[in-house]
């Protein structure tokens, strides 16, 4: 997997998991009416303790290089029962692997 493919895979993972979670699922208060399902980018950035602009660049697949700390924070902010592998040299979405049984909808929407 080359650099561009890794960025695109990370971006797809972030968008997909953000859209599946509601504020109540991660301990945030429910705010005003939503136009689209899931968490707002601002809410994910707040949970991960990173800037909204930085998160947006990651979600868009831009050519940025997040640190291991940022990736770990995102993994905690977007909880999934399966272990999401974030490492500095490679990133893989466990929900896209054929070795896992079932679809990614088995991801847990609650913090452990």
C-alpha cells in the first residue's frame, strides 16, 4: 500500500466511523438538530484533542503526516470493538479485512 492509498484508507475510515456515532454514544451532550447522521468533525476533533482543521485534512485524505499520538487519539475517539491498527509507517482498517467475520457494523458505538 503506497502513501496515497494509506491516506485514502484512513480518510474513508474516519468518515465512515464518524457517520455511525451519535454524541450520546461517546458521552457528549446532544446538541441542536443535525443535517447529516453521526458526529460532527468538531466533535471528533474535541474527543481526540486535536484541531478541527487538522482532523478535516486527515478526513479529506490530504498529504499530512499525523503523529502516532494523533492516530492513537483518533482510535480512542472513534471506538470500535475490533482493534484498529494505527502505526507510524502503516495504517490498516480492520473493518475492511477479509479475515474478520461480519461487516463493520459490529463496531461498538460506546466507549469501554
